[in-house]
C-alpha cells in the first residue's frame, strides 16, 4: 500500500534522511538568477551579438543612469497615472453596467450579441481613431486602456450576476427588497469574487495597453522612452526600461492578489489558500 506525498512535505532519501522541498519563492529566485546569468554570459561568450543583447550588468548600469534623471521619474509617473485612471474608469463602468445588464434578463438578452461582437475587437485597432480624436495626448492611450480592461471586468461581473442563486433572488423579491438592497445583500456577495477576478485581469491588461499606447502613439510615459531609446540606438537603456516595466507588472500583480485576498478573506477558496 502506497502513501500519497503532499506538496512541501518532507521526503525520505535512500539513506532514510528527510529532505524538505524548497519553498516556491526560493525556487522562483533560483530561476530568476539563472535567467540573469544567461543574459550576462551569452553576449560575453559571443553566443549573441552584444549590440542587440548587451550583458545584464550593462542594463543595470544604464538603469542606474536613467534613475538619476528627472525625465525617467516623470515618465514613470505618467505611466502609472494613465494606468490607474484607465483601470478605475473601467472598474466603475464594468461593475455598474455588469450589474445593470446582468440583473435584467431582457436587457442581457438584447445586448448579448452586441457584447460578443465588440469584446473581441483588439484595442490596438482603435489607435487610428484615438489619434484622430486626441492626437498624441494621454487621452489617446487612456481610450485604449479603458476599452481593453472594461471588457475584462464586464464579462466577469455578468458571470457573477448570472451565478446568483435564483431562490435567494426570488426570496428578496417576495420580501419586496428595494433594487439597491437586492444588489447589496443578494447580488454583490455572489458577484464579488468575479469582480475581483475582473480587477486582477483588468489591471494586467491596462498596463499592457498603457505601454503599447505610449510606444505606438507616442504619448508621455515609459513606452515613449523605450521607443526613443530604440530609435537612438541606446540598446542598454532600452532594455533597462523594459526591466522597469516588467517590475511594474510584478508589483501590479502582487497588489491585485493582495487586494483580492483582503476583499475575499471570508470566501472558502481564500481560506483554503491561507490554511495551506
């Protein structure tokens, strides 16, 4: 009879000694260190052309030079501001319209085909329209961010509203709860996990479209700085800015996860995750 081995439990080697599995964060650091070593050694060994992929140490040096300039911090603030404003607008609009559309079956049936038509349209396809309306202003990129992240939130909220227990909904109606009371006591507790999923997905998509808009449109931000570094031949500075964007993405994901856990600390899935 064999016994199941749980993740993270001590394992016995051939000599009878127990070997404890490495924690996930340490394995992640080891993988990251391996990537840094490859990027550092590959150009120095001549495996890749250093003109197109400089050693990691040169990227770090270029990042230090960038961090010493006011332009870098201004571009960083512009990127974060555009991301935060766009995500906030998408969250408010997505949650409000999702509850409204999902709560009225007739409206949902009427708009379902429209939503399925508009949702797959890539946000980058709206770049000509955004430039025509706002030029290279921040509002052009903001339009792309809102459009892309809005659908992430709306679809999740629609799923959440549809998942509400029909018995609970009918009970609230039989007790003549007001519409806002029904939303607060019946719909919102069920839809909240879906809302947080939409927030997490929308946060990542909003950052991607913010950088994409700055790269292509030329609106102020880190994306524009990356494009300028690329066209001027400052390859190390370009990679340094890409590293910064990657770090921002990691921080955004961590914040979204922490917010989700805090908002859903009562939910069984979060309790199981914490207990494990």
